[in-house]
C-alpha cells in the first residue's frame, strides 16, 4: 500500500478512536459519575475497550500485520533504550495503580483522597507512566504515524482525567481544590516554589 494511503487510513482510524474516546469518557463515564457517584461495570468495560482499540491502533505504523509482533531493532542502543523505557513505564504504571488500589483505579469511589506515593507529585501518575511506556514503544519502532498514535492516547487520557476531576471536585470539594493547587495534573514540578 502506498505511503499516502497508509497515512490517510491511519489518520481516519485515529479520528474514529478519538470519537470513541470522547463518547466514552466525556459521555458515558461522566454520566455514570453524575448519576451513580461511581463507574458501573459497563463504563469500566467501555474504558477498557477504548484503550484496547488504541493499543491495536499501533498497527497503523508497525511494520507487520495484526496480530504479529514486529522484530526488535538491530541497533543495540535503540533496543536497550526502547525496551528499558517500555518496561519501566509498564512497571511504574502498575505500581501507581496498585498504590491507589486497582478497584479505585477503575472508577470505584475511595473513602478519602489518595495523597501518598506517586500521588504526592502527580494527580495522574499511572497515565504519565503509561505514556512513558508508549514512548518506549516509539523508540523501538519509530514512525510519523506513531507520533499520531501517541497523541491520540494523550487526548483520550485527558478526557478521562477531566471527567474524573469533575467527579472528585463534586465529592471532595475544598479538599480536592487544595490538592489540585498543590499537585500538578500530570508532570511534577521540577522547581517547587
């Protein structure tokens, strides 16, 4: 298939994943938080579907067809950095989710705000660490459409965060506002004031 045709298909597929992400995170998830104060099983399942579809969207730039796995790069530095960043990102994602509690990471209401561990530096460390894992993936298999794939993740993750933030602000009020003032949404401050 010609490069321009692959690019058009990749951008169209990315737009469809963005549409799906918007409907799920700014529609279904937001509605569940407003109506029930938590996510129902269907909303959790749809969140999983969005991220699973996004993961499979990587095949728009991988040099293989689904479900094959691409060959690892022959360049030793690219291999070590890519695998290292990917594994560190995945391990830190799981660690952050475990620190929050997997039940709470899937939208079930905690009794109180979680302000310890990674959540002292970022309100969404699991999403930041997962982005790190995706960057490792891009180091292993760099491609222009891979950058589009990464940006699609950034957008849908942000929509998820916005819906969660609205809910947490309703539940915890001033406590959550104070937390937001002290801890950044994504990346920790390098030079605290």
